C-alpha cells in the first residue's frame, strides 16, 4: 500500500497480510496532528475494505509510540464536531472489523493509551511508560476510555489513572489488563509482528466474527460514550483551565488551577 500521507508522518507497509502503520514524527515525539489523524482514518478505512489486509500492526518510531495529541494543533484548530479528523479516527479504530495489534515502546500518552483500548492485542517494551493526563490539562477522557477503562480494571484503578494522571509502567499496564505482554525493547516489534502474522493466518471470517462477538455487549454504549466524551472534550478545550494548562506547557512551568472553581 502507498504511504498514508504525503509528508510520510504516517508510514505504512503491507506484507504477508499484515498492514504495518507507524507514526513517523520523531522530532515531536510522534505527537498526532490533524493531518496524521486524517491519514490514520483513511488508512484504516481502506484496510477494512481490502481483502489483502488480514491484520493491522500499529507502532511508533525512534523509541516512542506517541506523546498523544499535538496540543498546539488542538488549541489553535480544535475539533468542532463528529466529522473532525480526531473523531473520524476514533470511529474508524473503534469499529474496525479486523484484528489490530499494537507495539508500544517509549512514551504512550493520552490518546496513545486510549487507542490501545480498541486494539485486540497489545505488547509493550519493558521500558515503555504510559500516561493519561487529560485532567492535568483541564480536559476529560476520550476514545470511550471512561467506559472501557473501568470495565477493564475497576473503578478505583481507573480513577487513579484518569484523575491523577500519573505515569505508569509497562508492568503496571500489563497487570491492569491494558497490555498482553511485556517484551525486551529490542524484541518488541518482532514479537508483535509475529502475533499479527498468526492472526493473518487465521480464517479471516471467523476472526472478524469473533471480534464482533467479543464487543457485542458494549458496542452501542461505546459509540455513545465516544460521542459524549468528544462533546465534553471540545467544550473543555475552550475552558480557562485548558488555556492555563497550555500556557504552562509553553512556559515550561506547573499550571495553577487554584483560581478556578
């Protein structure tokens, strides 16, 4: 398959039934901007309808999965509706019919974590670090994470990760059920690709049906949650707290939220 965008911020390669999609913006720690979301959405849409693609492998580059949303991009050109690039990407990955494997190395922040909730198998390098800093930025959870994370690990653990927004390790992610396995950094991509190849070799229709059945009891609630979270997230982007968080980020200081009720 061709590259997913002209600047090659998202790279793709189809081999042996596995479409490998890699974030390729290392100078920004693979922060996802609007063009990257559009490319990811289009790539998943094409892959869903391409019989040659039997599994997808998502990975980062240069020791980093993704640092999450490009904050400057988000604040200067915020999403405004369900047709915005980020919302289109969330719909595409959450409804994708074929199996998705993720290989996480380095940092996985924000949507870099929540997108993993829509992957079927997730493997992390031993040195990977995860973080869900939405509240820290004056924002709220997205990608259906307020539904899926409590289902995965219970309310208290979900509250700890989402309300405090502290970094957590690959081992903690594995213990919580977010990650299937922790691998040596140098072996991660090979192990994740081997799992993707195993999935690609399975009967495709049976794999798709099994994935659908695994998600059937919450599929409708998930789409509603993604939409509700998205509306709140877009409103929060205009909030004084989010503005203070962005200013503090740019000024390399700790934000002061005490002046806001």
